[in-house]
C-alpha cells in the first residue's frame, strides 16, 4: 500500500489552498451518469480525419495530438499536469478493463483535453470508477473505434498536430478549419494553468531528515510522495517564486518540478533557475531538476532546447547512465529536449544520461557536484521505477555537505 503524503497549507488562514492537493479531484462524490454514445470525428489541421464513436463528456475538444505507449495507468495519464493542452492517443489496443482508484490520480483534476482509443471496454463492478466515468467527471470526451496505429504512424511521419474532436454533425471541412484555427501548443502558458498559486507544505512520511523546496511547474503527487518518503518535508512554491522566497525556507535541497509547455517562453523561470544555479555552485542548496526543471537548467546555462517531432510519452523508454553503463527503463512525458550544445560544457555541465532510442540528452550533471537533472520521471506513475534511486542520490547528497559528488552521478 502506497503512503499518501499529508499536504496542507503553510498557514491556517490559507486552508483553501488544500484544494490544489485534493487528489480525489473529479472522483469526489458519486460516479456520474454516462451520456449515450454518439457519432464523432477526429480532424487534424492538415486534413487527416477519422470517424468513430464519442463517449465521455459531451463537449468539443481542441488540443495537440500526441500518443503514449503506456499500456495502463489511465488515471495517472489523465491527471498528469504535463498533458495539459494535449489530446492523448493510446497505442495499446484496449483501454478501460480495470477500475481506477482515487489514489492513482496525480493531481486534483483531469488535464488532458481528450482521449483517443481503439477499443474502450467497461470493467466489472467493484471499487473505484471506470475510465469513462473519470472522463465524464473530468469534462473531456473519448473517441473510440479509431485506427490508433494509423494515427501514430501519421504523427511519426510529421503530420501537423493541432486537432479537434467533436460530433459528426458538422461538415468535415469545418472540423479541419476548427483544428487549424485552434491555439498552438507553444503559444499557451500551460504552467500558469496547472501550477499552485500559493505556498503549500508536505509532511515527511518517514523520520524527518531535511527540508526540500519544490518549485512547482506542474508537479505530480507521486513525485511529492517519493521525496516525502525519504524523510524530507517539502515546501511547494509557485512558479513565480523568487530566490529570496526560496532561501527564506532554508532548504537542504531545491527541486525543479516537471510541467507542461514550452520552457523557452518561461523567461521569469529561466532567470530564477540561473540565480539558483549560481547559488548552488557557490555552496548553496543543491538542485535536482526533473523534466521541465531539467530543460530550464539547460536554458539558464544558455543551452537551447527544441521541440521533438512526436515527443516522448510512455513507460518503456530505455535510458543509459553514461558513467556506469546502467540502463533503466523509465517513464517519459515530454515534448521538448535539451540540445547537446557547447554552452553546456562552457557552463561546466556534462551529459549524464542519454535516450537509447534517439540519443537525446536525458540528464545533466554539474562539475561542482551540486546540480543534477533528468529528463525522465524517476517516480514512474505510470511506468517502471527503475530510476527511483535518483531521489536517494539527490536527498543523500543534500545532507552530505557542500562538496558531495553523489548528486553529480545522479
């Protein structure tokens, strides 16, 4: 049984802040009544169209079409803030065959815009909700009967990804125009839509060993649980936190969280990370960056990022730790990759991990031993936890003293 961290506001007057960490979220109360299935279609801005059956919430959905190779973990996928603004194609041919428990949710709401599946089934009666019930409660549709393999291949061939899912009563040309006129993924501040706006406190779930400040760009519950389980109290600060506000918490470790969107547009956060990195190198609190936090560390060192052709989403990506040759199979959920740019070496970073599928940068370590980052999600959820030792290395290094090299090996 996983231990759920107790999360509460920093001050009694701010008890409303607990709503951000209310993981019952859309599963609070009774399961919703399911609407009748109806004809629907999926249209991409470049003219690709598939017809199917709409279930879930009876709404029109717009977003960027992406695919995930995760075979399970639908509750985790739908409530992961990193899926904000995206319509998710499940490559696994069947979805819905087990019930979802509230403990599986990664945040307080559904962030994905819609779900695309080949076959949606109804699970046997029992504890928890069906996938379709979660979709209805979360306010998003699912379109079934789709050729998800064909969609995935089109995306891998470079199909434009702005997408609309809606009822089939409108002309196909109208649906294509709606997709083409929807906002681009890069133009939206997705972090502002998913991150906390108030400071929040997470108690350690084992004997207290230290304090971590986590700058929230779209954190998952499983990441908080991983840090709290290692004896760290966590102060969760909003993405516009200042270096002074972080320093005031006297952290042993600073964590830069995952999150959605294009990091290159986050000028305020890049400046923050640049200041935090300078403090860490000078002997201040060490830094662990994860996913978006990893990308921000690179940008703060003047190393560029780029959007991947199809992104990395799923629980079966192989990543090699270059110093040891160890390969972990891990959970990925990102649209952007850090480039292997000369600016990294100029800023005393080395590449610590690489993706074995496409060779992209999957981790960085600073020569000071005070800063490390990974592009993947060591906490899994959904996916394997081969790389969970990243949290052991980071929290131990944070307590070992100013010049431990353990963090640099993470």
